C-alpha cells in the first residue's frame, strides 16, 4: 500500500476515534444510557436523530460550533463505523439495507437550511504570470511557483500539491517524465536531462473519488515557465539535487540545511499579492485562493472550447460537479451568447410537441435538467 494511502487511512481512523470519544460517548452518557452500542434499543434512529440535532447546533460537535448538513452526515458515519468495528450492526440502516428514511429527511432538511456553498472563483493565468515575473528567485518562491503551474495545469486540489497537518501531498514516486517514448529514471538519470522531457504525468494513488492509480498526462505548453512538463521537471531536478527520496513531497524545498514545505496558505498569499496588482481582471484579492488554481485550469479548458468529457478526465471528476467552479461571467464564454441566442431563438415546434426536436433530445440526454 502506498504511503499516502496509509496516511489517509490513519487520518480517517483518527477522526472516527475522535468522534466516538469526544462526541458520541458524552452524548450517550448525557441521556443516561450506559451502553454506547444501544444494544437493548430495537430502534436506534431516534437516538441518532437527537445526536444529529446536537451536532448540528454545536452542542455535540467536535468544535463546539454549529455544523453543516454534510458534516453532520459525516460525523454520524464515523459513529456507525465504530458500531460495525465493534461487531454491532450499522445503526443508520433500515431493514432494506439503506439509510433510514427518517435520517434522510433530517439530512435533507439541514441541506435546505444551509447557505449556498462558497464557490471559489476560477483564477486566470495572468495572475500566475504576474507572480512569476515579480517574485525573487528564492528556494521557496521557485517551489511555490512551480507548484502553482503544476496545480493549474493538472487541476489539482490544494491537498494534492501543498502540505498541511491532515494530508499527504503528491510525492516524487507519483511523477513520470518522458523524452519521446523513453521514460526517465528520477532516481538514476542525470537531473539535467529532466529539462529535456517532452511529456509528464502524475499518478494519483489515492483521491477523493476513490479511483486509485489514475494517471493524467500533459505535453509541453510551448512556454518556458508556464508549462506542466517543465514545472514538474524543475521540481524533480531540484529535489534530486538535494538527495530527496521518492517519498519526498513535491512541495518540499531545502533551505538552511533542512526541509521546508509549501502550504496552501503560502500559495494563497502569493496569488493574492498579484491579484491586488491586477484590479482590471475584476478579482478582489479575497476572491483568489489556492483552490482557485483547480478552477482556473478547468475554466481555461472550457474557454478553449474543450469538450466537457476531457475537462472531467483531466480534473478527475465523475459528475458535473466541476461546473460549480466555472462562472459564466468569463468573457470568452459569454461574448457570443446573446448573438447565438438571437440567431437561434426563432425556433418552431413540430405539431403536437412541446419542445423543438433538438431541445427534446438534449433534455432526454440530460434528464436531471427537467
């Protein structure tokens, strides 16, 4: 098992143990119940529903603060995992094996009351170009800029290219560099050869959508700095020069005789500093964070009229969720929309139908839009 997978599993186990110890056990005790597995209760759903309410309003949450619907569901899942690990049945499930309808209704009610999710704004490449041109070439800045280019081209989540307390970012073992058809050895070949790479790929050993060992590749962009292949080549060559092992994160950099790590906060500050200098782009500095890189890369593909299936492939999305990131205010997308609508708005209906044939077929292909 890959080291990052071990780390993710440890984090999940730690979270499950924390919820059980700090949330569930005190809650059960407050009800005067001695058995946390509720063995003598044939219907455990009412107890779970009250727990959900106390999680929701913060009385039983880990932080002591109110939490959103998705977090409530996750915390109850942690409790259910402990039930099953201790040999008891999952208390959330009804006789048909699905989540009990009473819990489903409660979750849905919370979702309806939750505010709309914060949508990160997609960041234009011009902010990165500005940052690249104005930063001092220190070990930290070089690492941060290479990571930003890698992230925007490969549509990476912050946890994949930056270091934090609860994630394991991509490391050298996930990187492949090619010169034509020849695969370079990142441990044995001369690092000066890395800059000759024509293609590069990242293999995602563990990711949120649970599709492991998925590989995404890029060729050169044609730019000497803004290039996914050359950015990865620079990162790997720099790490090799400091005798990094294959388990060294891409976000590591060597300074003052020890390793340091680029964080998402570092990336955010770097991007916001450039955004302040480019007010004509229509972005407030607070609109831009490390998460904007993933959205910005997807927006660039969309503005380039790239097929949506390709965007899903590069971003490793399994649904249309990515379009929550892509704002329709992007000028290249909307520039011709009104003219297109005017040109095609005078449609006619076939007798006996409610929709033009093309529209009917579109809705048939996308039933969720009805």
